[in-house]
C-alpha cells in the first residue's frame, strides 16, 4: 500500500512548494468548495478545497483543517485527494471517510493524509459528487478521536474545473 501513496505524498509536497513560489489564482467559489490554479513548471495545476462544517470534539483545538482534490499527472489517477489538519495524526493511523454507504481510508503522515489506494481516487470523487456530506474520522498523536463533516454542496461544479488543468 505504501508504494501507491508515496508518489502522492511526494507530488503533494512538491506542489505545495511550487504553489508557494507561484501563488494560486482563484477560479471561483462553488457553494462550499473553492477552486484555484497555479503554475507547476510548464503546466497548470488545479485544485478544489473545502473546510469542515463541523469539527468534533468541540473542546479541542483542531487548527486549520482542509480537504483537497488536485489534478495529478500520475498514471493511476487524474486526481489526488488529501486531508490536512492543524495537528499530528497518530503514528500509522488511518483516516476513515464515509459518504453515504461508501467508505474509504487514507494513510497519515504528520499533519496530512492521502488516499491509501490511488486507483480509488475516481470512486472517491464519484461518491463525493453523488453525496451530500462527507464524514472523516481520525486519531490525533495525543490519542484524541476526531471527526469532521464536510458539505459536498458545490463539489460537482467545482470539480469540472479540474478538467481544465493537467
């Protein structure tokens, strides 16, 4: 499983560094989702992002929490999803994603998580487009169980912009 996620981790970290050097340009807001693009060498990369509508438990400081879907130049998928929090995840833990009856898992590293199987990227995005909300459940390095609900309102319109980049 780690062989499938290592390229995703590398590409996301590389994109993050590139994005800082080349500021993102807004492509619009679509209800609860935002779309943006940035230059990555000779190509344009796009991503869509959202913040949770609820974060549990209420008494914990969660920091900045985002869910991203970005374009990929990988062979296994056209997109790469990631989940970023303001705290470190428990070592070797997974983030569980539930959208209706569909379930997915993300592997964690530091404050980030990535889909454990790149070939499931298309299924995850399809479930997001068909759903109304997405629940992510995680465990912090301090042992706290956390959960986040994301609205999927606007995801279909925002994700259409991913096709404009590559």
